[in-house]
C-alpha cells in the first residue's frame, strides 16, 4: 500500500504542476489578446483619421483647382 500511496501522491503532484503550467499559459494568452485588441483599435482610429484627411485634402484641392481655373 505505501507504494501505491506514493504513486498516487506523485501523480497528484504531476497533475498540479501541469495545471499550474496551463494557468500560466492562459494568463499570458489573456495579456496578448488584450494587447492585440488595443493595437487593432489604434489602427482603426488611424484609418478613420486618414480617411478624414483624404476627404479634406480632396475637397480643398478641388476648390483650389476651381478657384485657379476661374470656374464657377
């Protein structure tokens, strides 16, 4: 019986060690996921700013060409 109890204890230690490794990986994954979402939000913000700048430049350029060409 003592050998069986030792094997059970060893197996339990192995399971707990594996669980700790899994928890550590899950924590790291959560941090990476949050960081990735932050980067995506930043890229989306910049994209909207670029669209707005392109729209403003296009409108301003069109108005300038019309003004310089004397068009009405």
